[in-house]
């Protein structure tokens, strides 16, 4: 139940979340007014403050904090409560605003930390590009859009030939440098909308949305040329076996598409390595 609510709120814009939070503040203020000043409702204002901060950010949380403090002052005043000095309700409102603001600030820092941890969990620690989990999560939305609008896409599976010889003859630090160089070359050779990730070991994957066979041939040919140029300049004894599956109709799941490209890559391996094999997958 909570997960569905969380997904629903994440789809909303920060402005829409803030409007919902303002509506909640109004309802709380009305209930607070009807119950009188003897019953405190201050703690319940934390609900819209939390909502606005968690899904909208610190600015929106600050706005709702201020509105909540103002609502409490107005409710207290309308209830006819008497104080020994006219500034006491203002002071109390300021204290509540400070409490609400501290809550919003702590929540904002918590959400930022969680987002950093989320991003870290999606990235490969060595190369800085997406790991298998991150790639699949990002690819899921691309697949969803392509399936909805019946658009083509392609997946390329890249395996480094003879990578073990680099580790054995040049050391693991040089092997790490190879992997980082490959990742950087992939990232610099692709469009912003394209996705790339390291699936593990010496295997990489590339997803090109809105790409047919002609576009895939151009992109991967240039990509392989750039990779081989890096290899030649560093004198690494490796090559690249690449299997590229072009889908005119998107498969039901990402794993199925990856299996197609992986199978093509192994056909390249079995046929002599260091080459590209394209195949158009039609329904």
C-alpha cells in the first residue's frame, strides 16, 4: 500500500505535492479550530511538512512549515485564547516555525543522502558508468516508452577479447585502466539519450533508443573504431566482440533483449572474435 502511494507521489510535480500539502494544512487548521485551543494539533502539521519536503524538496518544506506556523497562530487567535502579553502567540508561532523548519532541514538532508546512496548502488565502482542493476532500472523506462509508441531500439553486447592476458602479463592495475578507458570511450561516443553499463567483468552493454538498423550500424561502427584506437595507442593485446540486436518491436522484458544481443556476441566469439554482428529482430 505504501509503495503504491510512494510511486504515485513521485510521479507528481513538486508544485502538485505542495498544493496537496497546503490542502492538508487547511484541513488540519479547520479541525484544530473546531476542537478548540485546549487540544494541541501541532504534531499533525508534521505530516504535510514531511510530504512537501520528501517529495518536493527543502524549499517546499520551508513553505509548508511557514504556512503551518501561521495556521497555528490564526487558529489560536480565532479561538479567543488570552495571553498575558500580545507578543506571546507570535513568539510561540516562531518557536513552532523553528521546530517545523528544523524537521524539514533534517528530512531534506536525509532524502539527499538516500539519493546519493541510491545513485551509488546503481553505478559501477571502478568505471563510473551504470552497473547491471542501474542499467536495467534505466532501461526499463526506455523499453516502456518504446513499447507504448511502437518505436525501434537496439542493444549492443560488448565483450573484451583476450582481456585476461592484460591482467596476466601487465597486472590488474593495467586491467582496471583498460576497463575505465573502455567505459570512458563508450560514454563519450554515445548520445545523451543512450545508455551504457558494465554488466560485470569485461562485459559492457549499450542501449540505443529510437535506433533502426542503419543507425545502429553507424553508431557501433564508430564506437568500435574509437575503442580500437584507444587499444592501439596503449598497445593493449585485446579486441572487441560485439553483438547488436535491433528490435523493430520491443520484447516484453529487458532480459530477453539482452539474451538476444549476448547470443550474437557469442557467435562473433565462435567465429574468430574482434568483430561486430548485427541482426534485426522482427515479430
